[in-house]
C-alpha cells in the first residue's frame, strides 16, 4: 500500500477507535441491549427474581460435574504449591464469621472472590442496611466431607448479616444471578455456593473453536475454520433465527499452535457435536423452534447442561432451516489451534450448530453492538474498493488489535467502578 492508502488506513483506525469508545460508554448508560428480537435483542423489563426452594440447587446437576463447578482437584494446604492461587477477600461489605481466627474464611480463588463481591452488591441493593455474611470459606482443618470444594477455596457458605431465614430463598437466587457456578439452598441455616477451578474458567482463555471445526460456505461447500479468509461468505443466522449467508470479517483471536481444552456439546437426533471453549456463547432455546424471540438466549458453553436444546441445521431441509436438538452429553477434549471468527451478523454455524461469534461477556447483543465499528469500517473500505479491512486481510497469530482495544476499555471501566456486569441484562 502506498502513502495515500496508508493514511486512509490510519484515519480509518482512528475513526473506529472513537466509535468503539462511544459505543462502550453509551452501553454503560444505556439499556445494554440492541434493537430487534431474536437472540437477546429485545428490550426487556427488569427480570423478576424467583427465590429458590429449600434443598433446590442450580444448575440441576451434581456440583462436581462439568455443567456445574467441575471436578475436585485436590486439597490446598498452606504448604502446597497451589496455596498461592488463593487470594484474601477484605471487602468491607462482607462479614466473615472466621470462627478459627485465622482469616481462613477470607481465602478463596479469584473467581470465587469476584462472584462473592458481586453478590455483596446485590444483597445491599435488595435489602438496604443488610450485608452478605460468610460462615465458611476455605477449610484447612478437614471439617467438611471428602473432596469438598471448601478445601480448594472454591466454595462458601453464606447467610445475610441479620440472619433472617426468610431472606435465604432470595439470597440463593441472587447468588445464581451473581454468577456462582453452583448454588444450593442446603439448609435453613445457610446457602452453599461454589465455582469452577481457575484453570477451567473460560474468562481467562476467551472463546474459540478448534481449527478443525467446519463452517459451511454460501455455495454449500465446507471449509475448516482455520482456512477462513476475509470476504468468505459463511452460513449464519439473523436475529429471528433464519439461516442466511454472512461475510466473515476477521478472527478476534487466532492461535495456530495452541493446544487447549474445549467443551464438546453432543446432541441427540439430529446428532451433532459442537466443540468450543467454555466462555464462548452458544444459543439455547426453551422450545422446539426458533420463531419465539425471547425463547432463545446466548449462554456460555460451560453453562449449558444436558437436557437443554441448541439450534442445529435441519437435515431434511438442507441448509435452509434451524431446529432444536437436545444436548445429551457434555465432555472435554483437547484440540490443536484455536480460532474466534467474527461475521457481519455476529453468528456462525459451526459443525452444523448455531453459535455466537462472541465470548467472555455473557451478553450477545451487547458484544455485537460493540463490534459495530468493525462492520462500519468494512462498509467504508468496501466503498473505497480495498480489502484491507481493519488490518484483517493479513492477520497473524494472537489477539486482533480491535479485540485488544475492547478488552482494555472494558477493564478500565470495571476498574474505575463506572461499569458493573450486574448492570447489564443477560441475553
């Protein structure tokens, strides 16, 4: 590219940066939902929260399974190498019982700490003047059952500071909303909450598909994910769940040689296997079709449980229609390469299953909105007759610069306290 072309690209990038900042700041003060129906796009009224019943647990699977907090990984002691993975929680809005006077109850994994701090905010909003109370955290003395997640700093037992048992059903629901991976209204005296292990938390690894995953081009041919090129038209879905072709624009992240763990969602008839990282969004539906708007929502792959339904291509309709298929099994596999594609519509059909292009933030509509400048930039460069679309045509390994920018802005907003995940409606 010559001097003029280079200047145009620099100007375009600056314009996109400004648009991105504006969009994210607007998302902070706005409703955090884009227009339209379908995949979480409809504006919603505040969600009505339903208290849990005594002995109820969410999700409705065993605590130490993939669909909940995952397997036990071994007890952490003060002398073990993993002790450094525990971090103290000195949040003044949380009361720690600390019967042992060792501050052990304050020690927990970072994920547990993040969820607990979010819950503390919800408790104060729900009941002004009341705080969250932790009765049990990390256990170094063997007071719990064998293979308890308390031994790993991944579980807490909680009440409210006023110990009002009539609040515990709603407290359980607030814990679910705060993002704990398993919540159990265990007894009239407390609620048990736990989280996944740090090494399985998708927020650290982002969201990707393995390079061997297959997409379908608009002309019906198939192509491995790793071979996609900007300008390829792939099958995706619009807001109402209609199968369409959509332009592949860039890889949000691209790691050719990386070997990592992926979740595999295996369905009943029609049989499908979707392979993706835990924090990647996939659409689940509560009915047998796609024409229902709010019946379809985007959730992390790690939050999908057997019995839920995902949207797959209907074999009998060729490539024209999506139907719901029940997830029968979820397991983990290791694969080579990881790729995070972005299409113009924000969705992509991978291995004949519909998925979102986005990850880490469990809000498809907001993530798609944040990538608006990329779509705008593509339109602008198309008018100029160039394919050097935001630098994607010659993208190397690693995080795309625009994704890196969004991550930086999001981190700044969170750290500054001007943006909180609980302020966003979930898609």
